[in-house]
C-alpha cells in the first residue's frame, strides 16, 4: 500500500545524519501527549508554556519537549498540508511513542451558525481531497456534484476501479480525548465549543456551492489542511487522536479572518491536555 511505504520513508528521516533519534522520554516517565499545529501562530503559545521545555529538530520539523503540570508534552510544528502532517505524525510516533496526539489550529467554517472564535471538537475527520470524478466528455466541463469519495485504504487494488471504495473514510476522534475536551469546554469564553466533522484537503475552498455540498453530503463543520492526514497515521500506529479546530474565518456568514484565533485555540487545548493528563495520572 502506497501510504505504508510513505510512512516507512518519513520515519526513516529520524535516522538521517545529524539528527537525534533517541526518544526524549525515559522508561520511568509516562508517555507524552503530542499536540500539533501547522504554523507558528498555532504552536508558539503552547511551546512557550512548557515547563523545562527544549527544542528538537528533525530536518524542517520542530518539536518542543517539556511538560504541563508535570506531565510530559511534546509540541510539534507539522508545517502546512497533508503530506507534512502525515510525515510529522509518523516522526512523532516513532520518536516519542506518545500516549495521545491532538492536532489543533485554525480552520474555515462550513456552516453559518458558527462564528469566528468558535471551536470544533472533531468527532470525525474526513479527507476532502480524495475523489473519483464522473465521466464527462471533452468540452462538457466539470461538475463536482458527480464526484464520488474514494477510500484509498479500502483495498490493495486500484481504488478507482473498486466500487466498494466509493465511500468517505471517516477517522473517529478518541473517546477519552473527547471526554477530556468536554469536561473543560465551559472554561472557554471566546465562543462556542461544539462537536463536528473536520474536513481536510490541500484545497482552499471559496465556492459556496462546493462548501455546501461538503457540508450536506459529508457533514463537514470546518475545513483545513492537516487533521485527516494526521488522524490516518495516528490510527496506523494505534495512537489515540483528536482534532480540535477554531474558526479563524467563515465564508458562509462573512466572518472575517482573525489571526488571534490561533492563540485562543491553544489556550483551550492547554486545558484539554491538563484534563487528559490528570485522568491518566489517576489510573
């Protein structure tokens, strides 16, 4: 399977010349929570808040290793896009052997009853970049309403020729992480905290009909460019995973982009980490 080979290749980066490869957590300490963000505005507050934090680098991928309330936490800057998110997740899995992974950051809204600064807990994540188009002759243009989702994990053969692969793969959020997020949702004062579906692809959708199609057919609440890829790789490693996204803009109700949303999301995710770590410590 192509994705399996890709995971092998990206994890092999950890063995490259000049890169530290030993896990940063010893056998006497609990496995860390890895929290991911693609951009500086999505990780810097979390990284700066780590106790006894230090930076580790694998090529262009940055990790900040420390703790929150004494519990080990690794903040990972994945870089933007599905490939980078997948690679960073595989590296984190091999390097730190985490207890859980949270992918968080900013997103664009898909429904008009949500507003900038509202937060979405990803009950599911879906890949909005994996489709098989309908046949249309030369000169007939393109019609996205005819496109069928394509589940590349369904079989080893050609997914495009396999009718059973015409389904949307849905990556479920981990129940334990979701419960931790639910317990602290009342602490967030910048907007609502709702549960929904995070759609991911390397397409910035600005066509309202297309956004409506995704929302109506696949239930998407927001869209961004990393969560589904990170969820897929975390699932392959058997690591509990949750996506958490704040609306930085919402084209469906003219909600203008606000860069301060990334910091607000990190503050909320910090509370989720504390709640999750406290529950693990009680076990």
